[in-house]
C-alpha cells in the first residue's frame, strides 16, 4: 500500500493513501480550503504527484483526489470485524509512532465535529499520544487490507482544554467506495479459526448474499432499521446468517418466525408482532424473519413503513428478513438479496479444506465430495445441503476414525 502526505507547496496538510488507480483518499477537512492546482500527493518514497481533481463529501468527511499519474500498487479492501487488530502505518513526522489497536464498533453513530450525523468504525488506540492531529486521512488497515479512512479523534471529557482520548473514528472503506462510485471490490474476511470456521455451517459460502448484507448496512448511515428480501423459505438460512453476523455487530436476538399468510395478510397483526422490541434494541440487535410468499407487495410495503415509523433510529440494528417473494415483487424499501444457492465447487472446496486440516490423504476429498453431492442431489437444495454438512461435521468432530475409514473405502 502507498501512504503519503497531502501538501500545499511546503505545507503539510495531512495524510492520504492510494485507494484505487490514480485515486488518493483522505479526510475532507484536510483539503477543504484548497483547489486541485494548489495540492500535491507526496508518497512515502518521495514521489510528488500533481492533483488534477478533488471530490469532497463533508457528510462523511472524506475526499478523493485524482492524481496525474497511474498508481500501480493498490491495496485490498475489506469490511471490518469486531475486535480486528488494526494498524495505521502513516507517520505525520518521521519520528511519529505507527498507530495500532482494536476495532471496538463497526457501526457506531456519532455527530461529527461539523455537526453532521454519520456512522463510523470506532477504534481503540494502543498508543496514547494525547493528540492525533496529522493522522487524519490515513488508511486503517487489517493484515494489509484497508478497512477505513481515519477522520476524527475523540477529545477527553474532562474539560475543554483536555487532550485526545485513545479513541479514533474512521469511515468504513465500503462507504467511501460506494459514495464516490469507485467500482472497487470490498471483500469479507470472516474471523474464525480455520477448523472452527470449516465446522460451522454459518460460514459456508453464500458469499454474494453476505457481502450484499454488509454493503447495505454500510450505506445506511445512522438509520439502523434495514429490511432484506430473500427468495428462500429455509429457516437455516436466517439462523446461519444470524450466527455469522454476530462477528460484525455483536449480540443478536433472533425472534420467532412470522408467516403473514397465516394471519390472513393482516398488516396490523404483523406490525404488532415485529414492533415490540424497542426495549431490546437498547442493548442488542434484533432480527425478525417474516414469510411473505403469497402476500401482496402493498401489504409488505405498509409493514415496512410501519416498522420504520415505530423504531426511528434505534441504538442497535433491527433487521427484518422477508422470506419468499411477495406477489408483485419486493417494494422499493426492501433490499433484495441474491438467492441462496450452492455450487458443486463450494462442497469440493469445503471437503478439501477439512481433509487438509485433518492431515488426511488429499485424494479423499474428491470421493467425499461425490458422496456428499450424491446424497443431496445435483441441484444442491439449500436445506438438504445444510443438513448433510451438519451430519458430516458431527462425524468429523465425534467419529473421525470411522469417517476416515469410510472415505478410504470410497476412494479405493
């Protein structure tokens, strides 16, 4: 990754970093007063690049600068996880410390110093410097991947003249990519020990669907009520998404399923059922799954409106998962997610990784994959896939010797 400084002549304004080819990201307040022709981006290696264009968004306090030459080295981008160990490698001055710490919130709502509501990453800093000026605009990274743009320090609450607390705020990189239409891919990086991840169906594939959820959450700003539409009826999908989401947002209460068709499409009954969690939302997140197959799009739109009116801006996330597609399709207020589906290669990769983690002969993965797919069927029905994987996981955990013997027979 290429770190650098934003300068006006010989004046150092703040940090910046290469985000995509010819695009440098920084905090908007770093370049607020300046014209492109007044600025340059100077890399840590001393290369000075003229700035051709500036685009600012003060609502998230981020700016992008298009520089005059192509920048071949661009960093990977990913969503942050709770408790990620982050790093800022930029140094305002040669003797300044690199900043390190942990992510303590991935969707923290604040009113920034400009008086604007925004949602940020909250970062605990290990290095207590009392003043973090000069670091604004830096890339916040985890294992080399950018997760955010550093924008603000938090003042201690003792008195007006107090120094900075060891808390910083950063704008999620997915928010920056979406706002400035950069077209870069922001990936997920689910935290789990390799074996634990392999032996938990919550982490099994559904990559497109999971990334779409994170992108939608990032774009929500301070509005923490979000409605997803999923063309599926399997309860296991929502249960696994609940378990997977905890690493991003913390504790989640998954409420009982509601079937709108079972209550004769009564919006009143459905609204009463899903708007009674105001007290719960003060301390943790809530997910409500509602089956809407066979329900009218108008009834779904009314339910969504009443949910938003009831909760306003809660302290934690309220997620309404609508299962099935209503008659007439999802209304505009619903974020339609990719249909849950698995492919043969997903099972093959899973089997290969498990075989490798157990240090069993690698050729057994192919036989195991064929056996699993044969039991499920070539269409890899989502429910049956989860059930078969759960059976396999149980055997890996509790009957490894017997499973190995069976796989050796299959591979013979």
